[in-house]
C-alpha cells in the first residue's frame, strides 16, 4: 500500500467527527425525550388515579368475555344516507370489522349518531337468494333465503333478533322478533344493494330498539331448499356487550386533557371509550435533503411508525404499550414519522381500583420541537463534517502525493547515482529540513563514500605499483651492481634468484598499472574508422602462433564490420579475453571467437570449454582486483577482465559473461559506428 | 677526458647505486639530492649529461623545473628523465620540455648504460664531419646511424632515442613485421604494449607534421608493425 493510500485511509478517521456529533445529538435527544416521557408519565398516572372516581362509568367487565365477541359502535360525525353504500360513512374502510363468510369475507360496521345506530354489512356471495314473500322471516322447509340477523340483548333478558332479508334489491322491510314472532318494524330503515359478487346492506335502527349486547349473524344459502351457512360476529351462544364511546367519560377526558396532548381512555379489553385533545400536528419540518435525512435515519435511534400512535380505526387499542398497561404495568413509548418529521411520545397507565383493572389512560404528546432541533443540528453537523472530511482528505491526498513524489524522485536519483557509481549532483530534497532532507543527505553521504571507495579500489593498483616502483628500482639496481662485485658460486646463484624475483615483481607492477594506463589512453584516444573483421582476422592468426596448444575458430558471416574506435585497445581487450579463455581451457581445446551484427551494433564473443563461472561472481568478475582463479596462475591480480571492461565501456559498449554447455562465453557488445 | 654525468635523485639508495654503476663505466659522477644544490653546482660548470628524477622530495615537479632551466642554458645538453612516474602525460610533458629520453625506473642498469653511451655517441657524431658509410636510405627516409638522426624528404625528424631505435628497427628491413618484443629489444627498453603503441603514434605524428601523406608505418594487428617502402 503506497503512502497516498495510507494517508487517505488515515483521513477516513475524520469520519469520527460526524459519528461523535451524532452520538452527542442522540444522547441529547434521548435525554430530552425521556424527560418528556417522565413528565407525561406523571400526568398519566395522575389522570389514571383520578379516573378511579368514575369507576361506575367504565363498562363492567366479568373478565371471561373474549374481546372478539364484542362489536364497537363508532361515533359518527355525520349522518350516512341509507343507500347500501359505505362511501358516505365518515369512517375509513379500515374501521370495518371482518368476519369469515361462506363465499368470502363479511365486513361489518356499526355507528352511532344521535338516537340512532347505523349498521353496514358487506357480504361476498356467489349466488344471492332472495326471500319469497311468505318466507321472509321463516327460515325453514324450502323457504330459505340470504339474510342478515342483528342479535341484541340486555342480559338477563333473552336475545332479540332483527332480521334483514330482501325480496328484491332496494329499500326493504326489516322484521323484529317479539314475543309473538317476527313483525315488520317500520322504525328501521334498511336498504339492500346488490353488487357484483355479493350484496351490501345498510340500516338505521333507533337506539331504543337495541339492548346493550350486539351481534351480527349472516346466513348464506345457495338455493331456497337448503339451509344457509351462518357466520357470526361472536363465538358463543350470545353476543358480547357492544363497546362504544361513553359521553360521560368523553366529557371527563375533555375537561382533563391539556393542549397539545391526546388523551385516550380504554376499557379493560382495550376498547376506546373516550378520546380528547389533538396532538399538535403543526410540524416544524426540518430542513435537509432526502440524503441527509437518510443518514439521519441511520444514525438516530429509530422509533415506531407515527401512524401507530393514531387511535385504532377498529376502536380497540391493541398497541403493545396499551396492552401492557391493561395488564397493570405503566409503559412509555414513542413514535416518529418520516414524512412529517413528527415524533410522538406516548405513555399508557392502568386505571385500577381494588386490584382490578378498569381500563387504561393513554396520553400522547408531539415532540416536534426536540426532533426539529436535533434534526436541523444534525443536518448542519453532517454537512459541516462532510465538508471537513472532504477537505482533510483532499489536503492529505495532495500532501501524500507531494511526499511520495519527493521520495520517488529521491529513490530514482539515488538509483541512478548508484548505477553510475558516482554522485553527479546533489540528490533531490538535499536542502529540505525535514526527514526526507535527512534521508537525502544520508543517501548522498553513503553514495559519496561508496564512490570514494570505488575510486580508491580503482586507483589502488596504480598507486601501489607506483609506490613500489622506487623500492624495486633500489633492489634491481643494487643487484645489478652486486653482479660486478666478486662473488662466489653460491653468491651468484642467490643473486640470480633475487633478480628473477625482482623481475617477477616488476611484471606484476606493470600489470597493476596497466588499468590506469588504459584509462589514460582511453581519455586521449582519437577514434579511427577501421574494419573490425579484418583486425580480428589478423589478430586471430597471431593467436594461433602464440598459443600453439589451442585451436582457434572464428565465426563471422559479415563481409565487413565498420567500427570506430581504437583497434589497438580493442585488440588489447581481446588479448585479455583470449588469455582468460586459454587459462581456463585445456591443451587441445578449441577457443571459438565470433562476430555478429545485432540490433545495437556488433557482438563479439569469445567462448572456451572449461569449468562454469560461479553464479555470484558473474557481475563482480569485471571489477578491479577480483579474481576467480584458484592458484593455477599466480600472477593474476584480477585486473585483466577489469581492463577488458574499461576498454569495452570506453567504446560505448558493455561486456558480459555467461555459462554455456560445458564452457563459458564472454560477450562484448559494441555500439554501431555512428553512435561512437 | 672522462665524461661528467650529473644525477639528481632524492632517493639515496638509488642515487648511490647509479653513481656506483656510472663510475664503474668510467664516468665522473656528481650526485645531487635536490634541485637547488644541483643548480648551484651547474652555475660553475655544466656536466656532459644529466639524469633527473621528476619527483624530488617535496618538490613534486622539481625535475621538470630543472630540465627547463638546464635547457634554457644549453640547447644540446643531453637530459634523461629517470622516474617512477610512468604516465603518458608525464612522459609527453618531459619530452616537450626538451629531454632527450624519458625512462622509467624499470630499466635495467645495462640498458641505461647503453642509452647513455648512445647519447654520447650521437653528441660526438654531431661534431664530426658527415660520413656516408653510416647512412641507410629507404626511399624518402634517410637514417644516420652515427649521429642518430632521421630525415624524411631531407627534413630532420626530431625523434627521441627510443623513437629513433624503433624507426631504425622497422626501416632496416622494410616489409618485415617487427613484433613488440623485437621493437622493445631494439629500443633497449622495457616497455609495455601500450607504451609501444604510444611511441608509434608519436612517431607517426612527427612524420605527419612534415608530410601529411605519410603512411610508411603499417600496423599489423595482433603482430606488430612494419615499414612500407615503395
């Protein structure tokens, strides 16, 4: 991973800022909310205890009743016209109570307005069977018909039935069961509306006709000869008590509720018996785009959907917090709405007397202010930190780019200097006062030391030979003078041996100074154009004379190899390579020379059979005073191949050595004529 | 009368050895270890030949300086540099200053003696009248072995002793290749390959200065050189 990516990653740490901000806002919000919840809970508790004095007003509960057996009579705000359609009812379709019917669901709604109760029944029926005139109430023999019965009673009195059956769609008569059987009841208005796939019944019944308990039974038959299948709104033999808004408790609730709050009272089964007040719905909609809001939703603790705070359309409060209050535990919760930005804090407290739960007080209050505050703060926080993060990331990225470019330039320059074995100019950033500057300066000093060391190695041989020449001259001149002195036989022998030794020393010194002489010559050489092939031909002939126990082959397909340079020096180079090849081969071996034209000039090869080169020496062997020989020839200081390399590079070429099958090949590449 | 040789050499051992050797050959020897005493002595009397080391103790280029002053005093005083410095640059500088020969300390005493003898011989021959018996003529080339002079198209070519012997060795048998060893022997010097190459180059240049079309010395690569004569 490069420096740029690393710093970019580090810059991601600035994302901690919005996170910390959000944490703070969340804390603030939840603190505010819990404060409000506590306050609300206190109010709710007070209300619940004050409700106990209206104990009688709460519907009595024997505790055995199933809530499913009860029907809810919705308070109606306006009077529906009796025409068999639900759309003029001031209720939502969600308020309809669904029951299972023979051919499909049956929907029932009851409403109360003034002295009348309204009934709406919607039946899915594949095949509507109308009643005969005689059989309109009697449901026996072959006189069966589709019908709706409204069962009502006021225990301990017996159930009474109001039957609705149609001879034809339209306004119909309804029949009320009396002690003498069914009789038409003219005070009930009813309308039977046929619709595709069933029928709809709407009726207005004076409240006086009805008892406290209500139930609806729908009988569905497919032909007049068969008894219908009954579906009923209650499970047992008799219907349960109808639940309804109680005007007395409504009045109490209205008197107790505070502005901006909604107060719901439920009975022990959760049926809503009173409603008062409205949540302040004037919401201060928070500013911010959908994007910011989505981030907000991710960050802030989610509440329940705000719609669940609304009073239940079917009349029975079934939210968890209400049920848990009905089981005796005060519970707080909150709701929020994405659309309006509205949040609702809600508390449900049980109303209890003598250990019995009468019902629950549900108190709700909007928290627009809190949410808007945090929401807006959050949006600004997110915007600011987002900008900060981007700016920081951009700055870090630029900084990293700058840093890594400096380092890269330094490394490139250092590598180049290393390749040239010399420090041409100051490395980049050498004057910088930071760590990169230090690095650059250390590099410089390392490279300089390396260069000095290389120079030292290079000049060592010539310096040494130069320094040794004078003492050697003392030795040889003394020996030569000694020869003129009278010596006995042994003395002559010793003198001769000493002279031989001095002579050998002189040759070694000459070899050592050769490299510096070649360098000197190279600097002053005047390149001349010549035919390398002709020169090689003639040189190889000379080698055949010199090395009589080796064979030489020369492989060259070129007619002419025009070269620019110093033929003498190139021959000297070849001398070194051939000398090397001869030393590493055995008597009778063939040393193969070759000259080929390549893309970048000429390749001159000298190949000899012999032991392979040790791999680690391959690059070092052309350096000064590096020898691979193991005592075979004592006069080798490892300067021959160094001289060869000097000459090759002086001609703008290079020299390499490779192992081949059972031998070694040295390859000198020389650039084409025009570039020399 | 015995010839007088002055030797200026800071290394006492070498100085004494050479002094002994010269005396053995019958020369009168004045030995000096630095430039100043040598110059003082030369004030009163110039020797017949001077052997100078370039490096005189702290006087790094003292030999060159001495050579220049001596040459200023006498145009034909034979001067030989005998030094440990074997670089091409030093050799060229020394010869430019008017030295008759530039020898490295590798040279053996017998070789040195031979050269000194040859220099004296040349000096003597200069003072004698011309004699044709010592002349070798090869086309435009005339070699006077007595005076050790060489003329090309009747113009004298200013060669050092070593160069003279190299040309002499090649031109004696035109068309024959002389290898480096043979040339070295002829020059009575121990020279390495590169020195021979530089000598030949210098000789060519001196001839080219007289005749721009000079091409009588041919390089036979890998073998040596030969004199071409038409």
